[in-house]
C-alpha cells in the first residue's frame, strides 16, 4: 500500500505545526531535528535548509516508514489503518515498531487489540508528553474510522 494524502496531512500536522522548521532544533528527547521531523547524523546545531530540502526529507522519511509498514505487517489493512501505522512508525521508529505488541496483534489479525496499543506510546524520556498523546489519539482515530 501507499501512504495517502490524509496520512501525510496527519504527519505534517504533528511534525511541524505551521510548516517545516528550516533551522535545526532539539526535540523533547534532545534529538537534533529539522524540517518535518527529520533526524539523523547529518542534523546538527546551526544547520539550516530550504523549503525544498525539507520537502525532500519528508518524502524520503515517509517512503521509509511506508516500506517498514509494508514489510512488517502481514495482515490485510484498510487505508486508514495503513496511514495510521505509517505515521506511527515515522514517529517511533522501525525498531520500536518491530518489537511492539502492536505489531504482534496486527499480524495475529487482532485489529481491536492493536488499536488499543497506540495509547501506550505517549512517553518521551519516561514522561507523558501531551503532543504525543494527541498524536496517538489521532492515529487511533484514523486506524479505527477510515
């Protein structure tokens, strides 16, 4: 499956409300980030990028998350389920998803239990983060209603 425009809108809303950040910043866990939530060893203090670079990072990162979902989830998904999972992987990473109870429930065909796993991923540095809680609620809603 491919990530839809609705899914991309969800990612954009939570990664950089109001548009991409063109100057590197540290996220709530202290990870250097730029654009629409792009991280990596090439992101450092003082880095600035163009709007076009931010869009290219986003396209690459979304493609990566889409491939992770397509590669790890063996259950049949609706578009809404797929989109919610791509946004989730974009945010929490492939390793966390690969070892999650959510993936186990998905591949066991238990979508109801899988959906309940979103709410468990609202922590950063061991603390509940309101923005992550809102994101997980939005992913849960997308997963269960579209």
